[in-house]
C-alpha cells in the first residue's frame, strides 16, 4: 500500500512540471552576443518590459534607431482578435496575438501601413529558452525581407 501511495505522489509531482505556465512578465535586456541581428540595421530594442497575464500582454520596447531613442507601447489580447496600436509616423498598426498552449509560443502578427501605400508585415514569436526570452522576428515589405533573433536576459 505504501508503494502505491509513493508511486501516485511521484506521478503527481513529476506531471506538475508539464503544466507549468509561461509568464513573460518582467524587464528584459538585449543580449547582443547571443542575438542574431541584421547587418546594416536591426529592429532589436535595447530593452523590453512585458506585463503578461492570462488574457493580455502589454509590451514596452525601448531602443535606438539612427541615433534617436524611441519607446513603443503595445497592448495585445491573446485571443486572436485584432488589436490596434500606434505604428510608425502616426500610422495605425493592426495586430493579432495568439498563444499556443502546446508549444508555449506567443505569436504576434502585425501590419503597418506606410505613407507610400505599401505595408510592412512583422511577425514576432516569443518563447522562453531556459532563463532567456527569445523573440524570433521576421519583417517583410516592398523593400525586402529581414529575419532576426533577439535574446534577452531578465533584469
């Protein structure tokens, strides 16, 4: 009887690791040595602040582009419903965010209209790799395509 109780307890304890929930919340700093960024320029923020709950994620990105500091703030629901946030130069960015429970990947797909009538499509996939937050990013527009991999250390 003691063996059965021990086995049941062991199974319950070991299966609890399978149901661990991912929470991206926190302040994350870019680790440039571990990241794979574009040669000429990069979309990588220097830091990212995430507030992740079961139904939403708020994303603050802080960086520098062509010598100018920037901060962006986005609010996404995690149900696949389209969200609107400020884009570049006053444009309205439309995005959908979906959470895959099986792979534990957050995917955010965004479309940003440009002044010339074209669009930029950005797809970001957030995943935990050990203690690091990894964001796989692809961007495509009439000017070409770019793929980057950002690795962040928690502050």
